[in-house]
C-alpha cells in the first residue's frame, strides 16, 4: 500500500492532472519547461509557475517553487509541484517529468516520474508513471484566514 492509496480521489486526480500537464509542457520545447504547481481548494484548481529571475535555470525555478509551497492558503487541500529533468531506471537514463504531490494534513507525499522520448519532434511517454519516493511534505503551514 502506498500513500496514493491513502489519498482522497480529488488529491490523486490533481497529482495525475499535474503529471499530464507536465508531459504536455515537455512536448512544447526541447529546453524543458518552467516548474509549476497545481493547487486544489474549494475555490477550484490553481496554477502557479515559478520563475527565479532573468537568466535563471530550471533548478532555480524548482527551488523557488519549493520555497513558495512551504506556506499555502488556509483552504488548500492538495498541491503538486512539477518539473522536467532526467531519470535513470534500470541503468538507463531518459528524459522524464516529475511531480511531487501532497494532500494537506498527510505526513507523506508522492514523488512520481514519467519517462518520455522525443522522436521527429514528437514526444512519447514510456511505460507508466513510477513512484520514486514518499517524501516529507513541502507544505509546513497554512496562511490564517484574514481577520482570524
């Protein structure tokens, strides 16, 4: 049993939606994409991209995303941070997108990788997403409700 089995259907849906969107973004450019986060709340799904500044690389954007997700709005129920990179599986290195997802209030999250290849300008996924880790949540607190 993994932490995915313990998550609500809405949280798992958000995490896999982030994975799908990451694959879509990876197909837009050979250079990788700007790290982004999805968040879920009663108000709906939010999208935030993380730019670390002019000339910044993807790692700096990822670090900015991790910092930003330490504190979320009071009504956020789940977050998923996504980025592009490389994954080595069974001794073979390939391009992959990664999603780190957390249902708020759980003591573990998920880190998924989806490998892909590029051929003749098209992107194809390889196999199913792989659960790499069940990390400690990025989210450390929620912003208080205004006036509370």
